[in-house]
C-alpha cells in the first residue's frame, strides 16, 4: 500500500463541548435533595440498565450501560431516578442556542455533546480557548449545569482533549503540541479505539501513540484492515473530517431488553418482528434504505454476539429486514437463554463515509488558540 505524497492543508479551530454527567446533573439540579448524592438515571429493577450516573456514583464504579443490579451492588446507597427525556431535550435545546450564538457550524453528537467549528466565528474572536470558556460560562448561567471542553485543530483531538480536565474544565492542544500530546497518549484513550481493538494493539506492542506511530502504514493495514490508514493518520494529527451541521446518518437500529430471559425461538422471532417494525418507522422518517442487516444477541450471562449479512440491493421494508434477521438468528447461538435482541440496518444509500475522512493533510496553523 502506497501513501500519497500529496497533502492537503486545512486550518481549523474545533471545540468539543461535553456536558458533565448530563442526565444525572439535570436531575440533581431540578431536585436539590439529590445534590451531592450518588444517583443513577434508569430503572432499578433486575432488568434495568443505568442510563447515566452522577460523579458521586462513579466513584463506586457505577457507569452508564451497566445493569442496575450491578450498580446497586457496587453502591448500596445508590438512588435510582426515572429518566425524563423531554426535560433533557429541553435543556439540550437551550445549550444548542448558545452554540449557535458563536457559529452555525455545530455538529451535535447527542443531547449532551457537540463539535463546533469556530475558525470563522460570529464574534471574530481570535482565540478558540476563550470562546470555549465563554460558552461554558453561559451554559452554567443559563442551565445551572457544568460542561467540559476540548479545543484543538480537528475533531479527533478536540474529543480526546475534552476528557482531560473533566468535570467542569477544558483543555487546549495547540498546533505545536499535537505531536507530543498524541505520542504520550495511552492507546486506550484514543477516541474510537475500544477495548477489543486496544487489546489487539497490545498484542502488537502498541501501548502509546508513540508505539502506534512507529508502525508503518503497510503494517497497520495488514493487521487492522481498512482502519489501518485511519490509525496511521490520527496519531500524526491528521483527521480531515469537517464539522457537519447536518450529520449523515450511517445506520438505523433498535433493540429490546426483555423483562424475563427467553429461550423459545418462536418468542424471539415475535420480538424481532416488533423491532423490525420500529426500524421501518425510522426508515420512513429518515427516507433512507440500506444493504447490511446486523443482528445483536445479548445472552443471560451478558455475553454479546453480533452477525451481519450484506445484500446486493437496498432494502427498507419491515418484511425483508425481518426475514434477514431471522436468517441470522437461525445460525448457531452461543447460548439458548437471551435477554436482549437488536437489529441494525447500515450501509445506507446516503453513506459518504469514504469521502475525505482518510485524506492526508499537513497540520500547520499559525493563528491563536
């Protein structure tokens, strides 16, 4: 594999704003009796899952997506609070209004985080660091909630930086700091590198950014496939993805956790029919179609299995999605007892993920951060 000698210089100032324990913080703000206490947003039943945990709860190891029974065992004094998504959306809209006071280039990732491109901002501020500080100050004055921020030359580094001084802090990685910052960074802290990939990298002697940088493009492509070029680029501060105010959806999915484990394949197919119906509604709303159907199975012991089929044509109807998912279900399973099923439709007909994302660019910025 040959890397192009051509480079494309892009000068950007990117801020990643991430609210601190957003759902839990909203609940503590609205109910002062919960302040300073370990709380979890989510169901307390044996089948419940933690949607968010306050920082007081996180000290005990409670995390989002954790089964509620596990969270309660880690923190016996944990207070469970029912989620109020309408309220979270209301607060999120207030925060986004603040973002848009500074730039129209806002890319929301969820209700509680977003990228902002402030290279050419509405106030003509020369410093992205000052803009981030002002945004965080205004969020607190408006909502009573704290936010953290990362500021750097691209989305990838800004995202990583926003975690460094959490909660209620910010971190700027200036152009001349990028290389040394990434070289010292633990590989598991690289955004987008999950536990499975990190473990694989450890097997190849890659523990830090410096270790990753020492591997050739050919080596990374051989051992990590299409992602190899991406890893080669990001460790050099190269990430050419622009802030997209209207993000391109790459997948549609739905899943269900059952009140009781199910072992009957007939019952599983009935649940898949309901899930496929939900996906069809989302497809109609988004006006897309896809080629790849992925089935997710979570067993009673919390082990997860996924399997996919890519069809030669685009599909969008419930019947075809369901039929494909059932074909995947009928393959060998790890266990008989299942607690969750999910279906995802990807490889959509609006997918432009190949564009620009992996281009090589030079990082040379001379304006203030």
